[in-house]
C-alpha cells in the first residue's frame, strides 16, 4: 500500500522507493501469470477414464466455449475454447476437417501464429492452438489450448466431422428404418475381389515373364539362323568360284584339282544348307510361341486392369458415404471421399414446416448392420420425426446403402448447402438464424488455387538439413492461403 503523504513527509528518495515497491506489488509477473493461465487451462481439460478409439467427431459449444471429442463409444477429450467475438462470430453448423497443417500463419491477421491448424472451411475457419482469455475472442476460428491442440492434431484425420453448435449438444444413440443398412456380404465381396485382383496380377506377371522368355528364345533362334544364312551365302560363293575354276582349267591336272574343290564346295554347301533349313524350321515355332505369349501377356494385363478396377470400386463402395438432405432445396446430395456422387430430388412431408438440423453418424458395425448416433443442433422437431418425414428414392438407397460403413453420415437440415461446400470438402451447412460474422467477412479460396512459399521461409531457410522445417511439414506446411 502506498504510504499516506499527509502523515509524514519523507524525502523524495524515500517516496520514490515506496512507489516502486507498490508498483512491483500491483503489477503481476508475466511469467507467473502465464504459468497460472496454463494451469487453469490444463485444469479445465479432461480425458475419458477408458481406452479410447479414433476420434470421429468434434462438437464445439459456442455457449459453453468448450470442445468435446467423441469416438464410437462416447466422449474422449474435452477442453475450453475461444470462438469468434461479436461481429466476427464463429458460424454454427456442420463442417469437417478438410486440411491439416502443423505450423501455420495467418496472412489476414498480422501473420498470427496458428499452430496445429485443422481447417474446416476454405475461407479460413479452423481449429488451432491459441490464447484463451476465457471468452469468445477470435476472428472466427476456434482456439484451443496449445497442448490440447497439439495432441488432438496427432490423433485426428482429414474428414473428421466438426459440429459447431450454439448450445450444448451431444450425440445420442438412435435406431430407425430409414438409416442405411449395408449388405452383410458386401465386405466379404470386396475382400474376394481384392484377393482375385491379387491372383490375376500374379498371373499377369507370370504371363509377362513368359512372353519375355519366349521373345528371348525367338531372338536366339533368329540369330542362329542369321549365322547359318551367312555360312550358306559363303558356301554358295565358294561353290560358284569352284565351278568357274573348272571351266577355266587349262590342263587335265588343273581340271582334276578344280573338280575336287568343286565337290568339296558342294558338300560343304549341302551341309550348311541342311543346317540353315533346320534353323529356319526351328524359328517359326519360336516366333509363333512368342506371338502367343505376347497375346497372352496382353490379355493378362487387361484382366489385371479390369480386376484392379473392380477391387478399387468395391473398396471405394465401402468407404464412408455422406448424404445431405436440404428442406430448403428439396434435394438430396451424396458425396464419398469429398467427391460428389449424385444428387436427386427428395420428398419431405410438410415441406413448409421446419425440420431442424440433425447429423446422423454411423459410428460402428453392429451385427450385420450399423450403430448410429445423432446430434440435433436445433429442435423444431426431434430426430426420429425428421427421419419419418423423409422419403429417399429407392434407386438412391440401392446405390448408397449396400456399402454404408462406419463414419458414413446422413445430414437432414432446413438449410441449403453452404457456399463453402465445394472441391475438397464434405458437406457444409451453416445455421442461418445464427451470427456468421467470422464467415461472411472472409473470401473463399478453393484448394486448386496457386500456393506459394512464405517470404520468411525463403529468406531464412528454416529447417536446415537436420530435420523437418516450416516448409517440410508432412501436411504441406510450407504454403498458406489465409
């Protein structure tokens, strides 16, 4: 406490010393404050007291400023967050992780460091590590405790569902006939096609090797025939010379020697001729065998291509499928692996009545079917009632239901698809009745845009030769979009 000057009038040096002591008492130590802040953050984080699986979903509550991560059996991680401040609000809705970058800097907000960034829109909304003042304070992103963000980054994958809710919501188990039921033998069929593709590939390799061997054998016989042809031509020339010598002989003795040489030349030619004919006769079967082997190898290669394609398609059919049904658009959309598959009109009973926004997720296999959960972001009607009002065309069900697998999802919403839904994304739906400042103010940059290295990285060459640097991230950390 600063001394009362009216009671005693210390000299100037004493007064200044007292003021300095008071200032030191009043102003906290930054390092100590940081330690207390870190302790407070850590104290509010939680880990489920059980063995945990792969994260399937992250739910951010704007009201509670908290993120909860779920696997197939329930919550596994919780931590405080800081979402967008007033005027730059984090949009409530349905998203997914579309890109990960270990070390990221913002080019919108003073080169702000955004470590362990997990992007959920191409316009720049993301989950990342950052300071948590205890209230909404970001420009639209979801800040998480630094250590929590780092640990989460290592466990999640591109495609993980991210739900941003205005209030506290959680997934609940649900069963309904409208939820996709896969064919029980679909996985076995895919495995059989994969095994068949492997066997066909082995046979194609063998056929290719046999064709190469046949080609080598034909080339060997062809070369031997060429040698015989040269010997035959030489023997013919020697016989012709011997015949000329007989005609040119001027004495009986010379003629006799010429006749003897001619006889030898003819015998030699006959021997070489026989060898040539044998080699020539041997060549044709070798050429025929090489031709047949080439044709067999070509057919085997075509079979390999077809079998590999069938196996890929069967495996792809088992990949998670995302279905979005919009009451506003009266349409159904299907994506698999961020790629559009189809869209179709859909019938919704009482189309003028709100249906809410519900995210149904297949979390695990259960017998011959799937175990589903649902998260309802708002509740003008409950989730089962929403499913009751939907009539999915049978041809669409026939195409997507047989291969439905864990992590497949069905989203039913009053909203139309957000403009953020596009290349390199799953479906994005934003609640229109909630503030969207942090999204509206941003320009969307699709993943096909030209990317470029940060100037500081080019100048200083961080990373060196000893390890992964800023531009050597396995998640493409050398480039940035926002």
